[in-house]
C-alpha cells in the first residue's frame, strides 16, 4: 500500500484489538426497496430530496438536465463512504491478522520485529518499528502469493474476523442507506463504480456480493504483478511494490484511466475524496457531489476535522462553494447498518 496508509497506522494502531471472532459470515444483502420509496432508510429532508430530484431530472428525457444513459456514471469512495473505517482501515486489520495466519510457516518471526510485536500484541514495539517496519508487514501480507490465493485469503478472513468495537463482521458494517442509493441509481440506468484508496485486490474479493458492483467497476490502489506460466497453468504473482496509490489527486487520474468519462455523480467522506468531487462537479452539465459526514457517535463513529483517518476539513469548508450535498449521518439516516445498528 502507499505511504499514506503507513502514516495512518502510526496514529490508529492503538485502537485495534488484534482479535478475530468465530461465527459464520453472512454478507450484507441488498434491500428490497418499496415501490413508493426507493430510499427507505433515509429520513425525509434536504439530502434525500436532493438525491431524488437529481436522479429524476437526469433520467427524464424532457428535462434540461437529462443525461444520456452511456454518460450516467456514479463513483463512490469505499472506506467511510460505503462502509465504516474506524478505528483503522479494515484492510489494515486484515493485514495484521494475515501475519498471524502465516506465522506457523515463519518461526523466525517469533524473534524478528515488527512481526514479533504483532504476534505478541505488543502495540508499543509495533509503533516503535516505524514506517519501515509497518511497510514490511504490509508487503508480507499482500504479496508473495498469486492473485487467486490472495483473493481466497481475503474471503476466508471475512468469514471469521470481527470488528474490535462493534463485534460485527466487517462486511456487516456496510451502510444500509448507501446500499439503497446504489440500487436506486442502477435502477435508473446509472453505472456504479468504486474509486478508493484501498487495495483493488482486497476490494474485488468481496464488493460484488456486498454492493452488487462487479470487480471490473472497482478502481483502487495497485501493487505490482508478475505473469507466470508453469506446468500448463497461468498465474499472476503479487509483488511488494506499489504501482498506483489511488488517493486524493490521483483519484481523477484513476477515473480517467479506468472509466474514461467524468462522473455525473460522486460521493466521498474525507479530504482524500476532495479532488474526485471537485473533478466531477466542476465539469459541464448536471453534476452531483456528496459527502458523508460522520456525525453519529452512538450508532457508528463521530469524527470529521480531527482524527487519525477520515479527516474532513477541506470538504466541509468548500461544500457550499461547490454545492456539494453534505449527508449528516445522525440526522439524515434512519438506520446505518443492514443487520441492526450498534450498540
């Protein structure tokens, strides 16, 4: 992963419990939207009406804001926008658990830092290993295997891993209102894409089942690959190098490379999404920018301008100027998680 995630780890690692649960995994399913209300988990108000009006206008061929179906592109950040991201990014939680899973094949890790710190749940020593040590952990957990083996390891992790605060499965912590929004857009001819700083292989392992977004509509950070052919079998070997860090100003670049069109609709939750929303909403024609504001410290996590991840400063300051819709989770959402809110 890119340099940013290692700096985030330094601030966020103390919150992680390094624990995994055992109950069987149940991936979140899409809601059956009622005929009268395509967004039943959204409270009546400005945010909901803005979304309904925009989709209604852009899909009405008689309206001046009509957008032809091939141009109906909607891009969504993942961490903090479609699912939770506190106290650390869920992909990092996977990486630390993956080190523990691999430990029996690496007896040297018992006395080798920073691996020893992970195995002993020694947060202080892990922090002391610095950026270099954390980079070694990420490289070890995300490379040295085929793309297919990595995909399988992520899926296996989701079966047992639980969030250290809520006790929920990580893939149960997707946002019910956003699932409804994704389905509403698709039912009106929009193609929905994920554009995230998270690893593209990590997301592709589970987002189709969770969000009904196929792997080829995921744009994310990428490591290196090496093509191999042995004994009649082709494979892609994952390498420890970082090829593309899909964050901040790189998001418009990722969109251009992978999609080839400027989105009509873009949603994010932090300043890492600022350039994506700016790129989208300053283009000609009807455009919609959305920021998910984490205001609900009871049912989820409350944070914005201060914190170790998901900081939202520029977005809040510029939302009115760019006419971005700020969604207040506490005020605008009736429900947050599909299988019941926390606590």
